[in-house]
């Protein structure tokens, strides 16, 4: 199994510490030597970094405790670990955590499917976290070494499904780090709570979020940035890569990589040919598409232009009282690495 499950429980510091212990070797071997890590570390005492740190401590003290635990488990300076979790809150040429998402109606509810794209060297170094915090909601989330959960793909005990795609604005102010807001969505009991969290006007970096929830036929696509957000209630199958596409946000300047543009075009064309609703087979087929040559939807090239590979694909089937989920790390099998069901009690 290339996506091992890890089970953590307790207070915020304990859960962060467990994540740090899990990710220590991979962070030291693959991430800390990166120029991006060193660049972020050099900014740790700048006014912007200090302001963001103070904002997290004030607005989200429990997540700050998770970061403190994460640093302790990693056996690394707290400033370095915090800044790594702010890597999307600074304009930088290197892309991080790309991703592609499909969403829309399905025969028995709604479906959200997601390719989690990250650094190729982290293939086999990630995990599926099952967390039981003593404060906040229980959840399951794909996790990267050195990072808090909440900016990848996840489902919580209230049946809320959340997936996240990287967005690359050309201007990012000081504010609440985007990964902190992603973590906060895992404590949302409703879709509207999750939307309210990510559309805060005091945020720093930008993300695209997709939300669905057991017991609701709503699927919500949210493009959230410091300069404005767009919330779309999804009525038909759609998809999103790594740039803002809502007309209402067209004024915002952003960097659109060739890969993001090609993936968006590919999924749009595939969905145009779809005769009806989404299902797991169709979704996997689209997310595993390699017809784009050197710019495919499913990314496995050692020389990917954004230095990203598809590390996992998650499929969430959301119905009246359940979320059935499956996560795959190999593109040529129908057998998931790991799967589960969230059943809502009535």
C-alpha cells in the first residue's frame, strides 16, 4: 500500500506532533533542502510573516497548537514549519500542490472526484490521516509530510467533503494563511459554514474549494482569494484545475501555467461529451486521462513543467445519509488503496 493510514487522537498539539513524527524523514530528505523551503525560512521575521503568525494565534489558536506540535514532531524550528505551511501565501515561481477536480450530480446524489498533485519526490511519502481531536470534528484527510491537513481531499464526521486546488495570484497580501482556512473547513458542520470560512476577506493566498455534504444535493465550487471570491452552486457536471475561471473574478491577475490551462481544456471537452450525470467510472477515466501529451490531466512525468505529479485520486459519492469514498494511487487499477464510508446518524 502506497497510502498508509495513520490514526491520531487527542488535543491539537498531540495530533500535530503525530503528523510531525510521521513526516519527519520525508521532510528532512525531500523538502527542507528545497530552495523554496530556504526562501520561505528567510522571510520568517518579515512584517508580513509576523502579521500572519499573530493572526493565526489570535483567530485560530487550536490550529496554531497543531503547528507547534507539528514542529516538535518534525524536530525543526517552529518558524520554518509555520512558513512551510504558508508556502502558497507568497508569490513564487515554483508551483505547489496543483490538482484537478470534477464535481456534479450523480445518479443517487452528487459526486466529487479529485486528483491530488504534488511534488514527485513525495510519491509514497504521504498518508491518509484519520483524526479524532478532543476539540473539533473527526475527519479523514490526505496529508503531506510537514503540512497540516485540510488543503487536499477530506471528509469529516458531518459528511462534509472538501477538496482543494492551488490558485496562483500575482499579488498576495498579508492575511490568514490559506492552509489554515483549509484546516478550518474540516471543523465545519455545514456547507454554509465551510463557505463562510474560505470567503473571509482577511485571507492571504488563494484556493479553489469544492464542497458537498451528505443529506444535501448541493455541490459548491468556490474560488476564494484576498481580492474577491466567487461561489457557484453546481447544477451540471463541471471541473476545475489551477486558475480562476469565474467571469466575476476576471479582473484579478494570476499566473496560469501551461499545465493548468491544458488540464482545464481537457476536462471541459470531456464533460461536454458526457451524456448525463457523473459516476465513479467516468470520473476516474477523465482524471486518468493522458491524451494531453506532455500536459496531461494525470501527471506522472519526471520532467513535468510545474514539477508536480498526481499522487492520489479520490472519489466521493455523496448521498442522502452517506459518503462513500475511495482513494487510488495507481492509474491502472479499479482497486482503491483505501476506502471508507461516513454514515450520518439521524
